[in-house]
């Protein structure tokens, strides 16, 4: 979920494909959340932030996995707000895979079952985490590795997954094209999010492609200049 969306011209060139790590995005649920399937050339895959809630959304994901002959081996959450975890329980059962989250997201995940009906998700099924992600951890995806970056502020245990070799990262609700994650939800911290974006994400190479939790991808270099919250031309 983002706040204060800014309409800004986009000039940065974004690479379209990589030989070593492949990222497929799906836009699910009424929040228009981006779910990601990440796999290497061997077909080993991890599912990140499955927002799939309806049968049609789940079929779309399953059809892609079958068409690419992928083997999904892990389930990751960048954070545990409702729009990013609607498909957790289903994915765990369907693919027989464990769920990984940051330890500080435990109460965030548990709270979803309490407020889900308020958003109309009366059939929400909760899923507990099996393992916990650590800052600086290298998470294997087949022969590739995703580095776990700790970027709280939107949520207390928010992490970002960075693949250095291809210059790509799954950013969740930290940094958007021309915006940042909202910080008015429980556990949010506006100043901390700004600080962590600058120290953790803006330390990545300018060409790094950021795949966010909502909206189109962007690059670190573009946001360092034009982002109205944290860029050189910040206006907020």
C-alpha cells in the first residue's frame, strides 16, 4: 500500500530479461498487489508475497508454473500486511513449501486474521511462519542467491530481496516509482523508512531494478534523483 502517489516523468532504462535470475510478476486482489515468482535457469523457484485470493488468481499462478515446468520450493514474505499474505496458506498446502518471514513480522501476520473480515476477506485462512529471515542472509534460489536487506518503516520487519549479479531486487512496500510505502499503519515509522531507503537501498548500484509491491518497476538511480520523498529533488 502506498501513499501520496506522485506523477513523475520516467527516463530510466530498465533491462527486460536476465540469463541467471527470472522474475515474473502477477497483480492480484483488490489492493492491486504485485506477487512475484522468482526462478533460476534450472527451474527452481520461490514465491514471494502471494496476494492471490480468488480461484482465478490462483489458477493464473498455477498455469504459469506448469507452463514453465517450475518447482516451487519456498515461500517468502517481504512483510505481512493483508494484501501480501492472502495466498500464504493456499501456497503452503498446494506446493508443500515452508513460509519464511522476518521475526518482527509475527504480530503483523497474526493480526491479519482479526481484521481481514473488515476488508471483505471473510474466507481468509491464516498460515504460520516456518522459518525466519535474517538481515544479510543469502537465500538460495537454485544456483542463485538473494541477499536479505532489512528495510523497516512501512512494517517493523520489512525485508527486501536483492540479487546482485543481475542487479534486481524485490522491494515490497518500501520504494515505489515516484513514491514510498505508507507509514500510517500499526508499526509504521516514517523517519525510519526514509533513513533505511537511503542507507540500504540507495547504496545499491544506480542501475538496480526495483520490483515493488504495487505499481511498475523503477531503478535506484531514478529514485535517487526524482523521488519526491527521498530523492535529490525531494519536495516532502
